[in-house]
């Protein structure tokens, strides 16, 4: 598949390979555990440090959500998209590297640097996703988007395995390093990996679709943004999809974020959980490509609906889950649908947006995706707390997938309606 991609397509997809290491090392696995250990050493209770970690993630989400549509609208003007992408990527890479030099007793500074890296990571992704319309044709969007997610899953495992190996060797005193230093080395590896594999994107991808510059682009962008919000009904297909996306991607994100805690509740050890996480990443890569190919053949919406059905089955299966084997089966099922539903959602949305305003609309896409990380964990937590059973909490996520599916049914396929027709409905 790599040979069939042209240089801009391949360079664009390679950024997924570059930044996916951040997701697994900094967001999911090593950084949260490192922060917890630093906070514990500082005398902060487990529950309080968990709350602080949650606040940090919420602050980063809020900052990006406020900036996304504004910067996205400005970036639609000629020459701005690449600049914003470079700025946020550099911000994320530099502060990921700086995580390694924060003194281990400075938990607050560590948290502040993490918030900055999160803003850089999420901000860069807005413009990265929006570049999809610039690097390929509408007919190839499924393929290219799926390829990005697929190699991202593969690429993320390499620095993750190296980092985990260094930490485990340090724990066993096989190498003369403390676990703290080993974790800091993991941050350096992640930052360097991210920065190095971003270079092809910087060299070979340029903005093809844009609005010509005006004397005051900032003022003009605010005016354009307010007009879009004011005339939101004119973009019915786009915002119907975003509403559907808000619900079903909330369920997807919740299962990703809460899977480790759920496995822990079943008594599964941390080492096994890390192995399960690794295997899920590996499984997700080929299935993401398969989803992309089937989406091209049978239609994006049908495959997204199929992915939603898989997740509904996952939630139902989790209700009866009571062993490590069941958890493995659940993880493998997640791996089959996780990348596919995300990559097809990105390419489906890219086909609906007006290309010259792609940054503005991907700003909204980012907002809906970010705020979709709120309701699911609350629903799961409250249900689990009320019933006293985590399985009931996971089962409750079925509601989000059903609502998302029902709204998605009302969204026209990109080949069934032009943007102008969609704006008129």
C-alpha cells in the first residue's frame, strides 16, 4: 500500500506514525503513572493526584476547544494553515522533551508542561486532519485516512516497547538507572520520534485550498466564523454528522480511556494490561486498512454503522465479562473497530466540508471530538457507582452508540448530495 501513495499522501500519513507515540506514552501509559508516583512522593493522596490529572486534561481540552474554530477560520486564508501546524507541533514536541528535565519533586510544573504538550498535540491535529483535503482526492480519502491511522498504530508501539523495556530493566536493576530517569528517557524518545517523523510532512505537504488573504485576516476570520454559526442550518449535513459523531465517538473514547481501570477492577495485573494494550494496537492496524477499503467499496456511512454495531456488541459482552479471557476477547473486538471508525469518520467529514473552509470546519470537528470525552465517563461512572458494578457502567454506553447511529442515519452520503444542496436543505 505504501508504494501506491504519492509523496504528499505518504508524508501526510507519516505524521500519524510520528504523533501516535505521544498518545500511548504520554496520554495513556507512562506519563500518568509517572505523575502519580511524583505526586505520591510529594505527599499528595492518590485520589487528589487523580483529580489533579483530570483537571489538567480538562484545562487542555478547554483551551483547544476555545481556540480551534477561531484558529481554524484564520488558517483558511492562504499561507496560515502550515504556520499554525508548525507552531503547535513545535510546541508539543519541545515541551514533551522538557518533561524529562522537570525535577521529580516539582509535580505542579510537570502538570503545567503536560497541559502545554496536550495543547500542542491537539492543536496540531486540527490542521493535520484538515490537510487531508489538500493531499489527495475525494475518491482516495478513505484509503489515505485509514493508512494514516494504521501506520500510527504500528508506529506507536515501537517507542512504547523501547520505553517499557528501559523502565522494566531499571525496575529489575539490570541497568544502572532509576525508574524516574527511565521514565524521563521515555519522554525524550517520544519527543524525538514525534519531531523526526514530522519532517516529511513539513517538506512535502502544502495548502492547496484556501481563501485569498484580506487586509485584516483576524477580523475577517471572526466575521466568517460568526456567519457560519449564525447560518448553521445551512450546513445541515455537516452538523448532523457532527452531532452523530459527538455521541458515538464519546462511547469509543470512553472505552479507550476506561479499559485499563475496568481490567484492574477484574483483578488483571498491570503487566497483563500493558500487553493487552500493545496487542490491541497491533490488531487495530490491519483492521483500519480493511475498514478503509470496505468503506470505499460499500460506503463510509455503512462501515461507520457497522463499527457502531461492533461497539454495541462490545458493551453487551462486557456486561457478562468475568475473567481475563473475556477481557482479552473484548480487547480484540475493540481492536477490530477502533481505528476503522475513527479513520472513516475523518475521511467522511472531509468529503462533506467545503475544501476552502476545511480548517474552520475541522475546528468544529475537534470541538465535538474533545467535548465528546465528557459525557461517556460520567455516564459510566455514575451507573457503576449506583449499581455497584462496573459492568453495568460499560453496558450503559450502549445509549451513546444508539443515539449516534440514529442521527447518522439522517446524514446524506457525500455522493448523494453536493454541499450546495446540503446547505439548502
